[in-house]
C-alpha cells in the first residue's frame, strides 16, 4: 500500500470511529432521555474534581502547546472560570430543570400552561486553541447540566492539552456520556457533518460559515461563538491613564489571543499622544521583561507569528506608524524576532485598506483610531460589522446610555475589559458576523434544552362555545374576542 492509500485508509478509519462514537452516545441517550437532577450534579462534580486534581498537568500541557503560556493566566482565565461555571450549574440545575407553570390566557381559562425543559440528545462542541480548557468546559457544563450526551472536538493547534483532556475525560466519564475527539481539520469537517441535536462552534467567522453549511445538511441548530473587531471607546471625559491601563491589560492577557480582546481603540484625537505614553507605562508595570518572562504568553505557533508580522509590515507599507510600547531591552518586533513572542505594539495613522483593520488581530497589536466628535465614534462602530464585545471608558451617564442604546454588540463592559464573559448570570454570545446564540449559566442550559411548551386542558372548559355550527352565539363571542 502506498503512502497516499495509507493516508486515505487512516482518514476512513478515523471517520468510521467518529461515526461509531456518535452512535454510541445516541444509543445511550435513547436509554435515558431525561437524566435526573442528581445524575447531572454528579457529572458536574466529577468535572470539578477532574480540574482541581489535574490543575498542574493542565497548566503544563497548555504552556507547552503555546511555547510559553503563563500558568497564572491559565489558572485565572481558564481553571477559575471553569470551576465557577461548574459550581454555579450544580447549585442551580435542579431549579433550572423544574417546569415553569402558569395560567392560560383569559379566554382559555381554566386551562393551564407549562414549559418543560428536556435534553436535546447528543451535543457537539468544537473547541478553539486560544482557551482550550475554558472553551471546552464552559459549553460542556451547560450541555451536561441540560442532561445531554456530549462529543468534543479539540483543536489540532493544542495537541498536548487535547491528548491530556481526552485521557482525563475517558478516565472520569463513560464514553457514551462524554467523549473527546482529537485530530486535524479533516476530522473537524467530519465532526461538524454529524447529525447532532445541537452544535456549538467557537472560532473564526470564516470557519464558522463552513460549520454552519455542514450543519445545515442535517438541519442541526448551531451556536456560533465567533470573533470580529471589538472596539474600546474612550469617551471625551475618560481618565486616559486609567483607560490605557485597563485596555492594555485586556489586550496583553494571553498575548491578545482572546476573542473578546480589545481589537482597536477609538479615542479623542487630542488624547492620542497621552494614550501612547500611558500605554508605555502600563506595559512597563505589567511586563518589565518579555523574552524570558513567564507572565508574558507566547504566540501559539510560527504561522500566527508570521501572520501578525505581516499585519505590521502591511500597515507600515501603507503609511502607519508602528510603536513598540515595551520598555524591555529585548528586540521583539517585526525586524528582530528572538522568541515566539511579539511585543505589545501600537499602530497609529491607520486606514481601512490595512489588513489589521480588516481582520481580527488576535495578538498584542493595537490600532488607534482617533475621532473628532463622539457622534463620529459611534458612527464608526455602526459602520462596521457588529462586534463580539464592546468596551466603553467614561463616567458621563448620558454618553454611556448612548453607547448602550445606539450600538449593537455581543456583550459590553463599561470602564473595564473582558469581565462580562466571567459572569454566570449573563449570556455570552455574538451577533451577526460575531456569532449567533449564547450560553453560560441558565442561558447555556436553555440553549442545550428543548423548552417544551405544554397546554393542559381540563375536562370542564368553554371551547365548545366556539365550535361549529357557527351562529349567533359564536358571533357574539367573536365580537368580544376581536374588540
């Protein structure tokens, strides 16, 4: 057998294995279509223990995949919110499962209504590389809380963590309850084509379109958590130093490889120089060194390093000014790449023709877009695709309300960055090109449930008054109904 035949045979074998895993989960669902609250809480408890007991191994695997991923960031941005989501779901799943009952509308009394949550069946989750733990655990918590069976496809860009996570899940869960699939993009294509009862994808908008097309063949409902260019707007009255510190913090976490990281800054034209100076001080305080600093995360692979370098080269060739805002001595920029890291960098003098103003940046590069009036800033946001996140800095109540009322974004944080994603009582999701659907907390439970509407008709009711043969009685009733 030649090498081409071997590759094809391996691909066929992997596709067959994936199909069998799906059918295995489907058969288990058919045997227990609505697991009890205690069963779901036990599954969530197992998940929590898995994270706590293997925290060090998880941190090491993710760091190895990145070349260097701050272990403190993994704890802060992945393990902590994952445990928080698990504890929140365990505390509330019983009440979330309870049917909500009410009365029928006046004309149908004494009938009763009910909404009863039911598991959908088998749920698919496609996980990206940038937060491989949290973006697996978050949807998994919601899916298990809703009583589903789950298949999870991990990113091929984080293979060490993917293999570890698959092993940990296999050790703690039956394969027909939760199964983790690893492999390349071809496996991801096969995965998205399975007839799931719901499919959640987190990743780029371009790949999201492909996933949605594949899911459409089975009429599989999808939740798409995509990206886009999330603006940070600095209001006319904002404290520029405070705003710069918070924006730089949000941008530099995970080296900007965050779907809701500030992607560009809209700021008053006369405050641009002050922002640049404040940003330099902010970076110096956060990261006094870069190359050997374990707190400063690497770019995940050389492909993405080159992509970011290309953005900077393209911007420079089209007239932008590039300012490295690190005070560290290492030369980590477009011209001197000593490790798989890129220094925090500001780009000013940008225009719409530059790649970094067209594509989601996903790195520690921050364009500055000055505005002359607050109206101009809002118009700029509304002239572009609706973002996954929007950040506003300023204390003027009227301006805050204008931002909230006159722009549309997946989520908003006022006078801070990123933190809306950490709230279990808030839905997380995009809008338009930045995604569809939402999860987290009760919203995630509802996403992975069928909220079945039920009408209960008592034996004694007045429906016969509206049945044929129609006559004066019905006409009199209709006069009342149609008033």
